[in-house]
């Protein structure tokens, strides 16, 4: 009796899972068949660059230098580093690199959201609310292509008020963990945000590398997003309000991924808990907005923060309980195990194909050896599967914001630029 019920549940959940996410299959086609709209005449805008940094003395100068080497007029760029609760030399190193440094010490209001709010309001006070046209946000371990700000300015000149960019990684080839992160971000850039942009739908910010119009920050009185995943909170709050986040495919950003499973567990546990927080705060409004305005974007955002995790947990818990009860009652649990195995294999194959398509399409932007690109295709689904125990723990554990320690990129900014230049030559 239990066996037949569980097999049926597995089938139903698998069908529902496919129906909810089938629309994303279209995203893998859109970049190859739909042309981009031509840009409007470009105007030069003034930007404030904000970098929240906590004990980032190892990497902060590299980012500031990459900003100072932009091909955009330097007189229109100001770099602000918020040395947030630092116990190292982040403030000194950032200042010597040429950044304007704000030192913030507040152990009660901890997290990137509070640091950004502090910086924005101080800039508004010191420079006036209209001195900068927009604010860009980066993490301390980021490196920018030399044309990053020029590309973002071009998209900003098209009239978009929030813009995200192409997120790549400096240490793709370090191990299966860094590759798992990196391949997901590349897929998110190419086959989520790029496709959304081409279809006229709203995109999602992924932690770092984004631009916000001054008027949005003025309206909000600064940065008012303090949950554990302030980026997705910001994305969803603006989607609900009808604001569409744009994507700039030509603005490349590189960041360093966690290299150990312990670091990865801590970071993704915060994300998983943050997703639950966001759904708890915005879930009902998000669902209502599907039928009022920005419906497609709000549905897309809702698929980002909950259903996949929820359905995976349902499958895991139902099957574990069923097998335990079945064995206790002397039942044959093999059909359950076969059904579960089919479900797991199906998800593995889907993730593998997702990684394969991304790797082939974006091969020139993946900075590691061909062998590692091939090898990490097979570990990519395994990396995603580790979200299951993380998501379970996130339900019960009270998670607090913790910084991720960075050591510096394994692929230098010079190497990235050389690769990019050689790609341009080959394309010509």
C-alpha cells in the first residue's frame, strides 16, 4: 500500500516540477533566435561605485585598480569602499589604491544591506542626492573587464533604471565546488537574464555587479533590504512594484568562489535561509502580482526562491519515511528505491544537459583547461544536489550573516584580458 502511494507521489511531483520549470527550456533557445534591440544614443553619466568590504585586505586593491583602469572617463567615477566592521587593513589598502573609504563599526546591524544603506545616505548628505546619476555595487573580490562601465552606461542610456551584468569567475578550475558555482552563474547570465532581457521580462540580481538609478534609492531613502539575501529581496521587491531589471550582456565581472565545502556550506546555508525569509516577507504579494502587473516576471521570481527546493524536500522526506516504515513492516521497498532512483537520475540528466549546453555556448568565457571543463560537467549536478541537506538545515537553523574569506584570484586580471583580446582577434 505504502509502496504504490509513494511511487505515485514521486511521479506527480516529477510532473509538477517539469510543468513549473518547462518555460525555462525556452530560455536556452532565445539567445540564438531573437535579435537585440538597437541601443539609443549614449550619454555619459556620473557613477558612484560602492564596495562593501569586511576584512578584504587581500583582494580589495585588485578591484579598485580594475575600476581605475576602465575605459570610461575617470572623472565621472568615484569609488567608495565601506570598511565594514573590519579588523584588518582593508581601509588602509583601499585608501592607498585610490578609493574613498568609509569606516563603519556596528556589530548590531551586521550585513551588506546595512553597509550599503550607510554609504548611500552618507553620499547623499555629502554630495547631494542628484550628484550621481546611478550607483553601482560590487563585492570586494570582483574584477571588472576594462569596458565594464562603458557597457553598463550604454544600457543605462537606453532608459533602464536597474541593470545587472554577466557574472563570471576567476577560479573556475580550482575544484568541483568553484566550478559548480561558476557554471551556475554563467548559465544564469546567458540563459536566464539574457533571455529575459530579449523577451522584455524582468531579470534578477545575483549578489554583485549591478546598477541602481539614483531615483530608486531616493524614493526608498537609501538601501532598505536587510534580509540574508538582500540581492534577491531587492529583485523581488522591485518586481512587485512593477520595476523591470535589465541585463547588460557586454559587462563582464569576475569573482572568486568559495574553495572548500565548509565555506560553501556556510554561504549557501545563508542563501537557503534567506530565500525562506524572502518568501515569508514577499510571498503573498509576489503571488498577487502575478495577476495584477509584471505577471511573467513575478512568476519567474517565485520559481527562483521556493518550488524547486520545496519539491526536492518533499521527495526526500516522503521516500525516506516510506522506506523506513516499509522495512519495519517487512514490505518490499525496491519499487520505491527504483522510483526514487529514476527521479534522481532524471534531475541529474537535466542538470548535466544544462551544464553541457552552457559550457558549449560560453566556452570562450570559461577560463580553465578543456579537461577541467569536461570533468566538472559531471560534478555540476552533484554540486546542485548538495543543496538538499543545506535546505533542510536552513528550515530549522537560525542563520546569521558571515563574511566569506577571499584569497585572491587563481586567474589574474591580466590573463582574463589577454583571453578576451585573443577571442576578439579570432572572431574578426
